[in-house]
């Protein structure tokens, strides 16, 4: 399972309320994409208060979602304005 939040006006709510709830629910990976800004925030290793691992992905980087190990995502394509 990969959960992607596209967030601009609700960014604080997504980080402070939804992210801990996703961690408690055991969602293995969450990406928060803010169309107004980069980088993309990638959260992994869920636990009862949120996530143990946070990575920031900016232009020129690539990522492989845990749920799709054969997929390589070009972050620059997601951040096109």
C-alpha cells in the first residue's frame, strides 16, 4: 500500500493529524506532495506515533515505492509546475 497526500492548504493538518493516524493504522509508506513547493516528503516505518523514517525528495531524484519495487519514479515529473 502506498498512500499519497496531495496537500497545499491542509499541509499542517496532514502532517500533525493524518500522518500519526496512518502510522497507528500501519500504513507502510506515505508520500506528501505539496504542489506549491518541493521536496516530496516520504514517510516509512510506521509506529504508534507516526513514522520512524522521513526522506525528502527533490528535483533530480528518483524513488521506488515499497509497494511497487519494480517502479522507479522520477520526482521531477511529479513536481512539474
